[in-house]
C-alpha cells in the first residue's frame, strides 16, 4: 500500500496528545473549533466539487491520511485544529509565507518599507508603550494572522486560508535548542505545553509562535518562542499585558 500523506506526518505525538486528553479545558476548545468550522453544518459547501471530495476521501483512506479528509470536513488539518484551538503554537513563517511580519527594528522604529502599510495610530500607541519598557529586547510592532488549510476548488492542491489578521505587539524569546536533543517538533510542543496553556488562560486570544532551531544569535542556533498580542484584544492596558507575557515566559 502506497503511503504518501498530504502533509508530513508528525512524529512522536503521543505525549502531546496525552496532555490534551488529560485537560478537559483543552478538549472542549478542540471540540468547539472543529464544530465551528464544519463546512456541512447548515448548507452544503461547494468550495470543493463532489468528485474532488470523493477523491480526497479515498486517498485519505488508502494513505491513512486523516488531515486530508479533515480538510474536506472543516478546512483544517489535525494540527490546524490544534493551533486554532490555541493548544499548540503556530509555526514561524509556515509554508514559506512570512508570518508574523515585523514592522520595526531593534530600537522600535518603523522600517522604511512598512511606513505606508502600518497603521499610524496603532504604531504610535505601540511606540509610547515601548519607550516605557525596561526590557526592550526583541519586542516589535508587527502583523500576524491565524490560518487553516483548504483545497483549491479546481486542482485540489492545498493552500493557506487566512482566518483573521491583526497588527499588534510581538515578543520573541529564545528557548533551548531541541534539535540537539533530537526532539521532534511534536515533542517540543509537548515540552511547551504548560507554558502555552498558561499564556492562553492568562492572555486569551494571544497568538503563540514557535520555531525549532530557527533563531541565530552569536553564531549559535536556538528554538524561539513568539507571543503576539493583537491590538483588537490587547490595545487597552497593553503595557500590563506585555508585562504579564514576560512574567509567564520567565516564570516570575
């Protein structure tokens, strides 16, 4: 039997899945995300033809590819569902697309190429908060988006589907390099579980980003964690939210 899954199969997921199963709050979030995204809830969805639906169903069966079939049902892969339930981080620059997009330099100044794109009022609010922070390292004004995956209705190729995008504040912090420990990305998510859930319970609707072995400082590679605070949710009392995020990262 040929096994060629649409997305690379994540390895060593048992520990991550066990953590989710042992947390009733997490199970509820996952179920709600799945139900909210069902494309056949009230009306028949026509973004994918019936022939492509059948083809995807049979390919998913032959290749044991659950994500391929879930995309027919709810436009999410298994790991899309986890990310959009805020149970695991988004990947930095997933599928080769820049996300988040960083608008400022290391001193909080708008980069020239983004001066016509960034919202002036939001940037000025960010800059006011930024100048008052004690620790300004790796804090940026940025734009980020949540996404799932969908099928092209003509070719059945997959593409990122943007669910929502916002400007806001991005904090990036380094983490120990899990590649040296020969950990898979799923195992790294499991190690981040407690931190991730604390962020989501204390800062609901924050986007958490993660990059395995993606941060380079002084010729050394690290994993990196990003916490993005969308202006739509965190514009009021932004300084306190930034301080809370810092406290969670550093266990204060």
